[in-house]
């Protein structure tokens, strides 16, 4: 590994997820997370953001690591905006499948 002098870290947590998931079948929870994080992964690849991991309903990513990026903060801000926009799109798409209240989730 090494030292990274400049990096930006992104943590995205789904607000309302604990209550929402408690009222759903495990398959529905998996469907939501798989579709949402698959979408985020595609955005990350396009923006050259490095996905570190997902922990439950938390998505963690970085810029400036493992390769330096002088505009790491700008890249991450654009990625975060993309994720917020796509979150709404994914939730609207899944509302009929996963039930009422799905579109009330936020990040």
C-alpha cells in the first residue's frame, strides 16, 4: 500500500432503510440493494471513482486512490450528484415491485 496525500471519501447511507427493510422480505431488500449499488458501480466506473465496499445499506468509495487525481474532490462531488439523481430513478422504477414507501427512501 502506500501513503495518499490527497483523496476524497464518499459514504452513502440510505435514510429510512432500517424501517423499510424490516417490513420487507429479504428478497426485496436484496433486489433494492443489488439494483441501487449496481447503478452506483456503473457511475463509479464512468467517473473513475474507486468503490471500496458496501456494508449493509452503506456504500463507500474514494477518489485519488489508488491513483492520484488532482481533481479528486470535483470528481467525487459529481459522482455524489449522479448517485442522488439515480437513487430517485431507481426507487421510482422499483416502487411497483417493492411496494409503497420505497420512493420515500433518501440518501
